[in-house]
C-alpha cells in the first residue's frame, strides 16, 4: 500500500464518492474507501470522523459568504449583496465540479443524507443572516433575505449540475435570484424574466 502518495485527503474524498455512487452509501465501508485511495483506515480517520463527514466536511463557502457580505458596498440592496456574495463563492464549487456532481447524486439517493444537507443549508442561512445584520439590516429582513438567498443558491447549484449549456454557476445564481425577485410580478413579466435568464443581464459585476 503506497502510503507516501501526496494529497491523501483528496484521494480519500474521490475514492469515497466513486464508491458511494457505484455501491451505494450504506453498502460502502471505510476499509473499501481506504483501499481504493491506497491508504490505511487509520489515515481515513485522521482526515474524516466517519463516512458522512466526507460529504459534509467544512469548506470555504461559509467564510466566503460572510466576508463578501461584510465588504459589499453600503448602497447595495440586500438581495444584490447576496447575489454578489454567492457569485464570489461560486469558484468554491466550480473548481470541484465533478466531485460536486457526484456528491449531489449520493445525497439525492439517500433520505438520511438529505436531512443532513438541509441542516448544512440552515447553517449557511444563519451565517448569511448574521452577516446581513452586521451591515445594519433589521433581524427579520436579514433572516428572510438569507433564506431566499440560500434557497436560490440550492436551486442554482442543481440547475448548474444538470445544465447541458455549461453556463457558469455564477450565471445560474444570478438567474435564480432574478427569478426570485419577480415572484410577485405579473405572470407575463415573470415568464419573460425566466426566458432571459442567460442573456447579457446575467453578467455579474
């Protein structure tokens, strides 16, 4: 077993996602993940507490959202602040596109993991709402804006994963938030907005 190869954590994550998709999450063992990654089980547990943590490890998203929200221009409306913060966070996902797709497939096939994913999204809502309140936004408004933002982000990621046109995640984020802004608009206007999701309007400044 080649224990000296670099990036053991990355190889473990790749091996786990491949096995979860091939065999199913429940049927995959830590021993199998370690063997495919060419490390010991002890090395697996040095990086991850259990099989679920491979899917729900902390990434830079929460930190990026908090920082981008805190440093956004004062004159921007709350949803515009969120749009820019999410667009700034998009590379966190785009740099790991194939792993993100594999992860989403595993979670979609397992109701228990879906519950864990909802908890993770709720944590992101809390992070974003806190950052908006720190900008001086009233608590209820901040909470509502954060809920809308993360819900739109979830939909944008799903659309990005399934997008045959290969639009960027940032484009999908902008399009989804634009659609959210027009939920109370007349039907004709809302339809026109949806059809224009990937026009020049979507360039993120």
